[in-house]
C-alpha cells in the first residue's frame, strides 16, 4: 500500500480558462494523473469556492472580498469552481472544497490523508505563491513529507514561482521534480 497522495489544487474550470499561467500547467497534470493512478497513488482534488451569500467573507479581508466580487468565478455552486473537465476526478476520488489558500484550513483533508495512511504529499496546482505554498507550509507543520512538481505548478508572477520552487521549497526539505521526473520514479 502506498503512503503517498497526489494533490491537484485549484485546477478548476474558472481558473484554468481565465488565467493563462494556470492553463499552461494543465498538460503536465494530464500526464501525471494517469501515472499516479496506474501506480495506485491516491489522487485528491482541491477546489476553491466561497458562499454566494458572502457570509464567509470577513469585512477586513480584501483578497477574499475581491475574489468573491469577481462574479460567480469563485462561488462554490458555480460550474467555474468544478475541477477542469480535462482532468476530471474518477469515481471515488475525493474533491475537497476549501475557502482559503490552504486546503487544510477548515476542511477534512488531513483526516482523508491520515485515514489512508498517507505520510507523503505530492503537490500540483495553482498558484504557487498561494495554494501550493499554503498547503506546503501547513503540510510541513503536520509532518508530511513533501514533493512539489515544478512544472505542474505555476503562478501569475513567474519570479514568485521560481523563487519558491528553486529556493524555498528545497531549503525546507522538499523534493522538487518535474512531472516527468516524478512519473519515471513510480
């Protein structure tokens, strides 16, 4: 039984179709997913969504207020928040709805991982400076081993992505590999 899980974060229709940096990651994730599944590695999808009512938007949180105000792009029940159809979850693969950058914050992600005996996480998704970094730090604090697939992540600010994957993540003990390098090791 594997103790590794692949996390596919925020690769949802509204983000991939509206942010070119996110669309560039999709072909890599499309290659990594079948490799993980063939190796018996559980895949967990993460999606970001806020209540349309705005009840989960604190008055002082400018970023979350801005995301909520972007039409239905980030409203939890909108089709834009569903995992992109090109990498659609298979039956039984969990999809975790998060309301902040880290998928551990206020969700059952940790419970899903622990129940399956997972102690190692492979991170993919967007954006590197938001979701990936937030999950990275939260997972590290929970003592998960971490791998980041550098070309299966991206950020609207390429220098932020480069700094995190080339300096910060390796300095904090993560393996940083390309999607093809990781798949070849399976």
